[in-house]
C-alpha cells in the first residue's frame, strides 16, 4: 500500500503559522516552500500539518533530528545556485515547465497537478465517466457543479 504524504500547499498553511523561525513561505504560484537554512528542526510544523507533510529526514542516525523536510511540489527552494538548490531541495521541475514528478509518474493518474479549477473539472469528468450521470454532486441539494461538497452518506 502506498500513502501520499505530499504537501497540500494550503492557502492558510498551519505549518507557516506555527514555525518560530518563519522558514516557510509561499511562492506567487501558491506553493508552500521552506528554507532549510532557517529551520531549527523543532517539529512544530509536523504536528500542525493535518496531512503530516513535514517530516524529519530518515537518513540520519536514530535520535538525530536535524532539519525538517517536506514536499516542494518539485519547485526547488531558496539557494544561491542551481547546484545548491538541487542538493538541498531536488530538481526544480516547475521552473522547467514540467509537472511535479509524483503527478507525472503516477501510473493510475490519481495524482494531478495544476490550477484547482482545472483539477476539479478533471475529477468531475472522471466521476461522470464512471457512471454518475450528474457528476455525483447534484444529490446534495446544497451542492452545485461549482462546489465540490459531496455528502457520501447521502443515499439518493
């Protein structure tokens, strides 16, 4: 079984709110990144994140916490040079005009990346294609095609 612990790049990211060193920041594209040079490894972001995205690196010896690490949406991070950016944060695929690697390599195409409305439209089309003629949202009287609210317990 595989479980994604990718960052959801929240509009009001709790990791940003609790970080005592303000190492988290949001790009113009809405991607939440962090500066590993400012991180002190306190772990507050790990406990604040409802998705568990910030993690302690696994390569160090037991008991050595170090700096936090998290999904960068393959957008790199703050660095003086491309080489330093790659070493600390990995490839900056977004700057290269590519999708994040998880979305590009997902064999079932369950992971999507892009504008929220475009992603919602793709999922809506998939639901209709799989047999829900109304997109599965109209059974809820408060929902509309533009609102992704869906009451899964509602038996219609």
